[in-house]
C-alpha cells in the first residue's frame, strides 16, 4: 500500500510519523485490500481561543475507487491521530459488514400448471390435477384474479405449492400467463 504523510502549519515530528505508520500498518493487516492511504496533520492557526487546534485527516482508498475519510480535531496531535484512526477502523468495519450482508436474490420460481379436476362450490374448495399427475387441494381464499364461480372442471390454472397438514395444497391459484415461444 502506498502511504503519504504530510503536515500543514506545523512541523512533522518523528513521533507523530511513527504513530501514523504503526496505526496504518495495523489497519492494513486487518483490511488487506487497502490500496492507498494519506494522512494530513493540520494546525488551525485561526482559532487560538478554541481548544481543538490539532486536526488529523485520514483518506483510505479501496479497490474499485472506493474512498473512506475520517477527520478528527483534538487538543493534541497524538489524540487527533488516535481518534481519527479509531474512526477509520469503525468505518472500514461497517463497510465490510454492509458488503458481506448483501442478499442474493434468486428469480422467482415459475408457478406450477394444471387443470381444475374437482370443485366443491358449497364448501369453497377444490382440487387441481398437476401436469405430470397428482391432485393438489386448494381453498377459495387461494384464488388470485379469479372468483370461485369462474372455475369449471378443465379450467387451466397456474399455482404455487406447499405441503399442508393433509398433503400438498395450493397457496395461490391464478390464470396461467401466456406462453412465450
């Protein structure tokens, strides 16, 4: 990893430079794909009445031109360096967690197809004969875009299936989508 260390309005001390190099090496050991790092220490001469005149800015580059930044101000440069590197470690950890938790979406399973083979209108249920054989129970509440009165023996339907208490049952029953050839 390429590391740049610079200072503005203050002379860089060997102690600060050593601290920065040690902390950056620690970050690089935990996050192997860091490609570039830049640390800038700045003394703000305009705010003489403010306590926080020491500023540490850390910029880290990851593959894919992803850049992370941490900027902290404190009373001394040692404290500013420490808090800025702690903040950078937190940002890198959050970034890794976010990247690791990506959800892979699979395309929806196409519904099964079949025909209505038995209807019990007074009870509000029926059975579907699946393509390839086998009967599947369905209840009138599983109908989507259809009413129970529209159904007849031999009506083509598409349905989703799950295992019920007494065997397979349709969770949704709808008109089949037109076949694309």
